[in-house]
């Protein structure tokens, strides 16, 4: 049973100009269960924001997009993979006005290779640990990995 909040968000250092973001999700093991790591990376490969969530659904994607756009300027273009929940979350956020309507959404698995390769770095550091015991320590460790890679 989880004793913590359903998600934990840690914000990396903000970047002043965001032209294009690439967003993707991967999974890691926490206390023997898979949790999802949503990440946004800019065009140069710097991490913009990330979210660790127990669920892999539209609500988690909306939470991630909402927090990322509150902390940083909304990007001009967002590149997503084929995951349908991310597309639905973006369209719902545009409808309610949390995401500007002029933000373009594109779907390309090749443009997201930058994010996919970035997941590899995190997973290589996590693999010897055989997962995490607590949700909070997973978020703190991922934050440290992101900071060390700058």
C-alpha cells in the first residue's frame, strides 16, 4: 500500500526560452511496482520538467502538462509519441485554456529519439539498485541524476 501522495513532482532549473519540447514517458520500479516517469526535454536535450506518477493515464498526463506550463513558458511546439492519453490531455488543456491554443502538437517517434536516449542514462543508474523502496527517494534520486548530467 502506498503511504505517500499519488505523485511527486520535482522541478529542475528553468530555462528562459522554450521553442520546442519533446515529451515522453518511461517506467521504473518502486517497491516492486512499476511507476511512470513523464519527462520533457527541450531541443538541445536539457530536461525541462519531469513527473513521477503511479498511473499512466490522461489525468497524469494533464497533471504533468499543467505543472510544466505553470513553471515555464508554454513551448511553441510539443512533440509527442503515439501514446493517445498524452494527445487527449493536451487537447483537453487547450479546451479549458490552461495551454495556449497556438501551441502546435506533432507526433513523431523519430524526433523523440532524443528523449528515448535520455531515458537510457536514468535507467543505467537505477538498474544496479534494483528499483527503489520509497516513492520520494525515487523522485529525489532522479532529480539528482538530472542535476549531475548538466
